[in-house]
């Protein structure tokens, strides 16, 4: 039978859209489900401040009266203006191994974009850089992270058959925590602090974050440092306020490190946390009724042996000076004390040599690769 595409138009259909991914992958040991409550807010124009500059619709695919696929069609007008492009994004795409289904879903996004004046389709991408992006093309036998997309190996085959080509690649690393601080790393870090009069800043509590306006300082730095990166559009104040309110409160501040200059300007930040991958699997992607217990346990009670490097940002004028070494000069002893074995780098653009160079001091393994595809329409 033919594939039928239906636009999501009710709360029931939106729930089906979100949970299709979980149902498709619930027997897969490597997939990590989105947290339902979190992703529901992401798709809500009332809750997600990205809708101030984005427009989106969500689509479900049916075949033989069975739900067989989903996709989001998104236009980030801010990114298009920044990069002088007219691109429609496809995101949150999932489908059974049926070429008719994947073609119907992507053609729906193409037609949706054409009606709005777009001349190219790219993805998988979310509303902004803070959403998961990139289709997995290597590392299908590796556990995913909460910040990334997992997909079956047939996905890239389907999109490439339809004429999509590589637009950008990200690579991911396992970085093994050394038993002792590498001596070269120590020397470089101490030299940098002396030469540029830098100091490591640790945040003690939530009160200090608020009074010192550190949430704002961190996200202002991210905006500045990430501006040249693929497809990036600067976060608005509303987005920053949301991220500060939502995420900084759950971090273990021991695993957050800032670097300040003489004037107490934040010039580098590293944010990491215990991996929630297995906890999200146990929670089945839902906070309630009992999912919160698995998440809280991983964060505060019985930490896993793996940590996620959520982000590293360095002020542009310091990026070629090795300042990111200072972050791990401080963090490595913390990781050792807390019993972590290795860290997941999460995605880094393959051409970003400055970022990947920082792992050369440690035993590491490049174990995943993901790709953004593009097609002219």
C-alpha cells in the first residue's frame, strides 16, 4: 500500500510522534531515548524560545494503517540570515527499513520548504545547535549519549539513495581518564596561567552563580566561541534564560570549571556530568512515575563509570594558545576522585583541529561519526 503522510495536529499525535522513536528502538541496546517531558517542551511554541525565529511542522508516516515513520520540518530564519542561505531542515527523523517511507517523509519536508521559498534541505538538524544533530554513520555498536542521535545503519543508505550528500561531519571520542596527570599537560597549564595571568574559577553553589551572573557569562562565551561553527545561530536572551534556569541547577559543580583573566572575565568553560545514557534507558525516556529515580541515582547516588563532556568553549583570542588545557588540569583530579574511567567527547566538527588536538595528551579512541546531509531542491 502507499505511504500516507499526516501532519501532527493534536496533542495525541504529538505524543505518538515523540514516542515513535522509543518504540522503534526499545529493543536496541545502544539507543538512548529522549526524555519525553523535555522533548515535549522543545516542540512547544509556548515553551521553546527558538520559535521566536523558527517555524516548524511535524509529520507522521503510515503504511497499512501502521505508524512507520516521523520527521520534523524546520526553518531557522536566524541561521539562514546569518549564513545567507535558504535552507529547510529535517530533524527527528525515524523510519522503518522501507525506502518508500523514507522517501515520502523527506519529500514532504522538501515540498514544505519549497512552499516557503527554500532552495536546499539539510539535516538531521534541530531548531538550534543546542538540539541533537547529525545522522550516525559510524559507531552503530556504541552506546549513544543523551545529547546525540542514534539511528540504524540503514538510515544513511536511504538518504544517500535519494541524492543527499555530505554537508558536514562530526566525530566523537572516548577519552580515558589517566591515573596520573600527564606531566606535559601539567607544565603547559602552569605556564599558561603564569604567562597570561589566568586563574581557575570553581563555582561553589547556586547562590554564587546567581550573584556573579555566571550563567549569563557562560552562555555569552558560548555564543562568541561557537559563532563560526557549522550552522550556528547565536542564542537569544530568552534561550539563555531558559538554559540557565533548566540545566545549571542539576550540574555537579565539581565538574564545571571556568578560566578567568586578570579582570575576572570568563575566557573558557568546561561543563561535564555523569552519563545519563543507561539511566534514560532504564527510565524508558520518561520522568514519571519512576524514571526520576534512575536519573537521580546516576547523578547523585551511584555514578556510572562514564562521564559526558557536555561542552567546552574558549574565547576566540585564546583558542590557539592552549587555554583549554587548563580546564582539564582542574577536571582530571575531579574525575579521578569520582571514579570515572572514560569520557564521551560528544560531537566535534571533524575539521575543528583545535578541539581534537586537546585529546592528544590522553589515551583516546575515535569511535563514532555522524553527518549532516544536504540536497538542492
